[in-house]
């Protein structure tokens, strides 16, 4: 933290929320700006503007925001060049993926990483999502070398914020969320998860994210090995963008996790309060709780609207309760396999036990939280979300 503050004093230009400066930093060749994703400028303006006005960021947070913007713009350029050099990818058939989604903290990570251990399925690791062009079309040995070289970066985040690992573990070899690959147009629901970006979230909810999801399909097309394995993917924010997902991935199986609404919001608030503490020295727990409740309501209302519309028939929706996933995981995963037209593992109980042995649930500590810690009233939340019962 102190090193970041010292660097901001020495090189303040790296921490300025200036659209033109960030664009200039992202463009490494004369024609790069012409290759930025469509509509990038207004996305960048809202992202940086919200970071400046709403973020309450320390130097580490300011640097993270600007570096994220630069990396996402560069990702768009690199994918553009890669596809230009590999035109056959434009017609690559992609088996409809299995998507795992739901509110934050509803069991999505457990189900995602469990299914990812099935050799018939494939989940992306972080470097595949952040730099897909570097992993596409390389042999197994080179892929392994590049993944191994990326591992240390994840250890840095845990060193900066050790509490985070007990709540949500991550690593260079662990399957990771789709959000890391999205947002080359600076439209990404993952951005306001880790830092305070209220006005950006208000803007984002009005945007059409279908182009963003089509760009993500191109990422998966580039990474697909053509070996018959089916993508299994995960991100809670997909629950807010089911229409965009269905547009880009018709025929996808979308597994939606549901959990007690108080637990969903309070656990999510706890996670993101910890995340924000990495990038801000002024995190208000009640403010985080308020945002988490607002965001969850917005997302779940959008999901309900999608379900009542014609596009819902373009995907296969599978609803799973968190309590059922935890209480009877064999029955839960059997439903997912059936929806995907796949046979469940021959020994599903052994399959699940093997996962638990490799990934013990509380290996890095226990996540404890209370709704009241974030100014949340359980009775008010249940009344506010009674639309979920209709």
C-alpha cells in the first residue's frame, strides 16, 4: 500500500482518471485506437468518472482502475488482431456452454469448480480470460508454461488482503469467472463489485450488453480446443444479462442458483466490503449493504422480466436451491447433467467426494458475517424481495 502511494507521488500521471491519457496508454501501435471495441469511449468516461466521484480510492485502487481500463482496451485490440490473423475462428462451431449464475454467494463457485473437474467439461483459468490470444492455438507444453508464469500474480492479491482468501479463493490454476474476459468496451458488471462505482452501475443497467456477450463468444471460440469438451462457465452478473447471454449463446444451459435472500445479500456485502478495503481506506459497511441490496434487487427483477419474455425459450433454464445443492449435491448435479444432455458421472458421490478432498471448504478460514453488520434489516429485506415468491 505504501509503495503505491509513493509511486503516485512520483508518477501521478499513472493515477489520473483521464480518458485520453488512458486511451493513449492503451494504444501501443498507431492504429490501435481504431481497433478498440465499439462504443469504448463512453464506457471509459463513465468508468473513470465514477471511480473519481464515487470510488473513495487509495493509490492502489486508483492504479487498479486505470490499469484495468488499459488492459481491457488492449484486450480488444489483441483479439481484433488475432481474429484477423485466424479468420477460420469466425466460423468455429461452439457447443452451447453450461453457464452457472445466480445472486452473489449462492453456491455458484462450488458448482462451477465441481463440474470443471469432469474431463468432459472445460472451465477457463484466469490467464485464458485476460489474455486469450496468448493461450489460443499453442501446444500443451507452451500452454502449461504460460499458465505457470501467471500464478504469482494471484499470490500478490492474497498478500495484500489475506482475509479475502477465506471468503473467495482464487488462483492462477483455479477456474475463474467470465468477467475477467469481458469489458473490452468498458461495460462489465464485475467492475462495481470490487470498488465503489455507484454512478457507473446506474449507467450500466441502461446499456445494451449484447455486443459485449458476442465479444465473449469470440474469446471462447479462440480458446476452444476442438476436442469435444464443453465449456462450463460462471459469473453471478449473468443473472442481470440473461437476454444478452441468450442472444450470444442460443441453446446454452443456464443453471440459476437461489439462496435465502438475507444470506445472499449479507454474504455478498461481506465479500465486497473486504474487496473494497483493498482499494479504499474509506469503506462504509452500511453503504456496502445498501448497494448490495439495491444491486441484487435490480438483477433479480431483470431476471424475472427475462423469464416472462420470448427469449427465455432460447436457453434451457435450470433452477437449483442452495440448500438442495448443499444437502443433496448428487441430485443437484444430476439435474444439470440431464439438462445438458450428458450422463452424470458413473459414481457421482465419489466424484463429489474427490472434489471436496482437493478443495476443502474451510481450508483458508471460515467466513462469518451478520446482516446487521451492514445495516440490513432481515424483515425489511424479505418484504422488499417478496416478488421472488410470485
